């Protein structure tokens, strides 16, 4: 019997590796072994594959006295997940002479039920991307993964429900069997996210709502500071409805991350919103493990990471935010492997500056530092662009009649116009929004008037701003100018930006 060879993909965050599956059958006492650094789910596939083959009308491998060896190469690549079931079954059937296959350069992915039904798998989008880059022309996927997989153009996607359908599809020209139907290219929706909480639902807190609009327009990090019950969580949730829909490329990145990291097979067209509890472990927040897996900072990529009760998180978890807040990526190094995951998110942190009774101080930054005994380090505070105070709302404001003004729609129009100005400004660079500007980008794209420079100098000296804070102040001022549709940063824009700056 000849060796049969088929191909699949081991998906990873934003990429994947093509895996060659070889099946060799020889005479001898029955044995079925899988070699090539296979994980538990892959090693168990032989039982699922045997049952699926039997219920598809072919002889089960267990009924024959033969030695079956399935080799997965490259052998030093960790193979994980049940997506290897389908290609292993096809490789065995071809090697045993039960079926024949055409010569199409094809990839197979899919988990098999005992009755031969195909079940959805994680990471199909990344598998399709890797298959296309490797030059494959066709990929067979479970039907539940078809819409997600068809986000990638330039490769034929064929959804299947059963192993028997796949077998009929790959047979050489045969008019007596039906072939699989190609999945059409999936379009990405451009609808805004409709949150359960909108700006008009929040009474009072006008300064904080203005800060949210600035944050959404320039993708700036936010700190919400105030006593319990003043609306910090509502403001954070309202921010999601202010973020413009993801572009197609952003949607591909977000969908690829969630496809690998979770069992969510839906297409992500809106910015994600992640809200980990303050008891979350360091690994769950920033990622990790023997074989590194993404954490909440990566799952919030192109969206919002809301951290309520910010100082209650582990100190090392908070300090680990330094890299993603600055570089938009998080690097994880372990003995087994090293990984770099994308982590371009808007941080919205909320905290109560007092653990006990309020003492009436207006210096909330200093109160926060004294209350939490420097648990929130200066470098983290330095990376937060907008410090928004959320004080108690007067009773008269709470009992006032609901406003008929659609604040959310008006804010969206302003934000979209500001984003368009930024897209035009950075059209020849990799930067998309003001928050992503480097020092060089600021020099190239931001022209400051003399009076603005003088105000910047005085402010930097009085507030003792670090170079990072200095640049972030300019970025926020530029966003405010964009919301005002102003060509240059005026002193009024800089003064407003200074209101949101805190120095510790």
C-alpha cells in the first residue's frame, strides 16, 4: 500500500502553519498511532475517525489486522485541537485504497462526530489565510465555519456537513455524485454598535461625556475617577456605541483572534468590549501559559478594555499594561516558546479614590495615591491621556425630565468627521489615529503656533510633565482640534486638553 498525503493547518493568533498528514498502512497486528508532537485531542482522533468512517459506509480501521501510522509534520510543531480529524480520515481512506482523490491542491479542517458529521473548529479564518499564503486553491471546512472562512478572498471555500460529502467531492470526475457548493465571499457590516446604555441615558456628567467623545475620536486612554454610584460603569459602556465600525482589515484581525481563542464563530464587525473582573489572574489578563495563549488585552484588540476597580487588580498585572499601552503589542516569553500578540485597545479604567468615607478633598489624584499606597504606578498614570472626574449628580438633575436630544447620534457624527481628518492626515503612514502618533509623526504632521508653544512650555514646567506626557498632551489637543474641524491646534484646544491631564 502506498503512503497517502493530505494537508491541513495548525492555526495560531493571526497566522497558521501548514501541516502535512501522511498515512502509512502495513500488515501486522492492529495498531493505530499518531506521531508528530500531537496533543491529547489529536491523539484521541483515532477513535472518532474510526467510528466516523464506519458510519460513512466504509470498513472501520479496527476491523482489519493492519498497522496504521499517521505522521504529522513538521514534527517539532505542537499540534492541538480536533480539526485534524477530517484530514486524518481522508488520509487513511486514500492509503487503504478505499477511495481515490483528485489532484487539487487542497486543505482539510474539521472535527468528526462518531456518526461522520462535521463539527465546527476554532481558528478556521487563520487556517484559510495560511492556506492562501501557502498557495493552496481550495479548503474544505465545516458548514458552521463557512461564513467566517469566506472573509478571505482568493481561495475557494467549500462547506461540508459530513465526511461522506467530502469523500464524494474529492473523487476524480464522477457525474454520479454531488459536489460541494462553493461558499460566496462574506461581506462585512458597517453598522454601529447599539449599546444598552447611550449618552442621553446618563444624566449630568457633561464633562465626562465630552471626555468620552474625545477618547473615541482619537482612541485615547481614559481614567474615570469618582465615588461609587456616580455612573462610571455606564460611561464606560456608552463608549462602545461611540466607536466607529471596524474596517474590513480590522474585522479580519479581531475575528481571527476570537476564532482561535474562543468558541465564538461569529464575525466581529464591531469593536470588542472586554471587562475582566478585578480578581482575574495575571495570565488571564495579559496572556501566558507553557505554550503562550492570548489574554484580555489581546481579546480587546481594536476595542475597549474596561477595568473597573482598577487599583484592585494585581500590581504586576497593572505594571504589565505598560508595554501594550505604549507599543500596542504584548510579548510573552516562556521556556517552550515566545509569542507577540496584538494589543491595540482603548483602556478605560475606573476607580473610587477612597476605600472608606469621602473626606471632601478635590485632589482626587493625590487621594487615590494615598488610598492605594502607590499600587497604581506613575508610569501607568503617565500613559493615561484623559483623567475624567465623575462626581455626585445633584438630585434636581436626576429627577429632571429626559432629554429629547439624541446625544449619541450627534457624537457619532463628530467622531466620524474627526476620524476622517485623521485618516487623511496619516494616509501615507501606518498610523490611523492621533493616539498612535510617534514623536516623529508629531514633528511631521503637527505644526504648533508660537502662542501654543509658549503655553506648552509653561504648562510642562508647572506640571512637571515627562516627555511622554508632553507628547500625549499634544495628541489630545490635536484630537480636540479635529473635533472642532480646526486646521491648527489653538490655545483653547490645548487648555481643554490640560484639564484632562493629571500630574502625580
